[in-house]
C-alpha cells in the first residue's frame, strides 16, 4: 500500500503538539484518560439561565479560569470566552510541540487556521442585557470588541506575533475539521512551515435556544446510535493541533503523535439543517478522503463517527459507512465521543481529530457511552461496552454539518516507511 500524494508528490505532514479544553478535560493528557475511562461531562449548565428550555444540560467547561492557562504577559483585555479558550489551548499545543515560545525566525512562516461559529456571541448577549438595563452611555460597548468567531484567530495571531497565513472557517459542525484539512495544504503547498489549527466554540444562549427550538436536543443526555435517542447534547471546547512537515519535526527531535494523511470535503446541496437521507455527500467525503490519503477501505482500523444522536443523522451516517466500506463496515469499530464531551459544533471536528490522534498514539478505541438499546437501523459495532485496546494504524473521522457541509479527515500512525499499514 502506498500513501498517495503524501509521499513523493506532497510533503508528509505530522502532528507534533495538541491542546484542548472541553467538558471532560482541561488538557490533552487528561482528555486521553477521560476518553479511555468513558467519562461523561454532560451536566446541568450554569453559564446562563436555561429555565424554560427543553434541555438544561450540556458539555460546559466548568471552572474555567483563563489565567490558569494564559501567561500574565499576554493581555486578555477585551477578549471573549472563545478567544481565551482558543489561546489557552494554543499555548498548551505549542508547549507540547516544543515550540513555545515560538522562535522569532519562525513567526513569519507560522500560520493559523481555525473553525468556529458562536465566538463572541456570549459577550454580545451580555452587552445587550446590560444595554437594556443601562441604555446609552452607561452600556459596556467595549464588550463588543471581541464579537464574531474570527476574533479568536485574530487574537492568537496578534498575541503571538504570527504573520503567516490566517483563516477562519465557518462551516458549522465541520468547521474545525475543514480548518485542519486546509492547514495541511498550507504546509504542503509551501505557504507555511508550521500551522496552528483546530477549532473553538463557546456556549451561548442563542445557540442553546435555537437547537432547543428545533427540538434537536435530548432533554437528558445524548445517546448516539441508541434506538431511543432523542437528540444531541450541546457543548463547548477549544481544540488545537500543531502541524508541520515531517523533515522539520525530525530535525528538531520533536515528538510525533501521528500523520495527517488526507481529507475530503463535499456538499449535500439538499437542506439547511437536515442531512441527505441517501447519504451521498457523506459517502463522497469519505471516498475523497481515502483517495487523498492513498488508503483503501481495507486500511481503516477505526471510525470516529459524527454520531450526533439525532434520529436521522445516526441512520444516515450508518448507511454511508456501509456504502463506503461494504461488508467490512461490520468489522470496523465505530464510536461517537460526543456521548462524552457533547457536540461542540464548530470545534467538534477538531476535538474529534484530537480524539483520533490520541487513539492512534495510545492504542485504544474510545467508547460510545450512554447507549442502552440497539437500533435495527444502526447495527454496526459502536463500542458500547467501554474502551478497547487496539493497535490503530489509520483512523477516519467524520464531521457532517448544517448546510450539507461534510468533511472527513484521515490520520495515520507515524512510521519511517511512510505507510499507515506496512
């Protein structure tokens, strides 16, 4: 087997650092342990009042103190919760990669690509609440300085003095995954030497209200692929990876978590919020990612599913996996870690990319927790009885979003021979 354009035709791109804040962990090492333990972080939300909604639970980051993660020399004045989460995860990832502080000579060739959605919205809501109570000059207009999700990308670039390529992606639930795929290309095409990439999504009243209005949330806790699943659980997270060419990682003796092998992006062109029930976009995303990586369906050892626990999504994704993998679909472990950290929307593809790479690095398959009853239409191996030890050489991660925005990522175990499977 060869790994396609990642050998010879394209630079081999590896992951050398990771950082995250989410509902079940405050850093990547704790995240790996929480995943293996099957820890669920979906609890009652106290960030804002959820009274009157269908659900009062979600994957909130509790007790987040920015200065526990961000050094005092970095100003966080007029930054949003999302900005602070993203900056904290970025500093962790750079330290993990041995690139903190970032050398001055590298700053002009270091880029940043993040996915997001509601960044700054919580602060906008607080401003509006304050404005209604204290109209005119007494309103805290400075709170709006951090509005919109692009501010997190801008904040990191400004604080760290990065002058390489900078992009923010807003493709809903596939945004973080799309950012990682494009970051790989920025390096492969010579536009950057290092990429800080991933996603960030804070909780907000408007997002929470919208999903409750759609009746897309479970009143209790989400149960992906369960016969009685009643919707997703909303969460928040920051998830950051450091990507760089293999040759530079080897030259500086960096730890290598794994290799970014390929990705695929497609559009359903079907409906704003509902997936195409024929799963055509999801099928094409997975097949495109396989083609980009140079792997075949036989090479994938584990699938990190989009797995939102909505009635339609889980059946549609199961159908797509069967279409792509044929009879082998029943042999490949599939799980949804949203059952633990909740659905983090614009950050979810990046957070689950970290899940995938940690699974490869530490040799385990994370479980789908909260599963109670099998659904005849969802009849694959969803790893519902705890995590498993496994020698994973190639992992596929799906992110399927509103608007029919589909992104599939493939990560591989690093080996000198350059193949996920020898």
